[in-house]
């Protein structure tokens, strides 16, 4: 999980492994996100790009590109389809991992109880 401050993103690249990276890049496409994705690709990460219909400049070196419509009857673009795609992909990973995924989630829920999280 890469956090907000791009100043620490190089530290995250240190631990990137093949099959690790999923990138979200919607308008206004940011140069630092492109630089991070390019660095991850150079380390042989498989880039899954979730982007808008204008395609991020990450698309040419992404392994998979998932373009999402964003227009709604509003002055602003919507991020709902990007969120929906994330939920679909997360469900697919959970299904693929099967019992391993369910065991990990159960352990997380158990660890959360003392902190009154997720109850």
C-alpha cells in the first residue's frame, strides 16, 4: 500500500515484486504516479491500471488496462466505476485465494476486537 506522500514512494519501490502493483490514475493524471508505475514496471511488476476513458500515460506499459467511464449529469466526474472495479477485483482475489483469504480476514477481525474496530 503506497501512502499519500510521494516523497516516500521510492522506499515502497524497494519492496516491489512481480505481480504486486495495481495503479489507479484518473484525471488529472499525476506525474509522480506515472514515475512510480514506471519504477515498478522496471522492477518487473505486473501493472494493472485502473483509469478513466482518457487513459493515463501509464497505459502503454501496463499489463492490463481497465478504463472506467466517469461522466455523470454533474459538473464533476464520478469515481464510482473505479470503486466498483476495485471491489470486483478484490472479490476475485478473495475467490482465488479461497480458504487462505478467509483465514486471513478472520484473523484480522479477531485482532480488531480489542480496538473496537469492525464490530
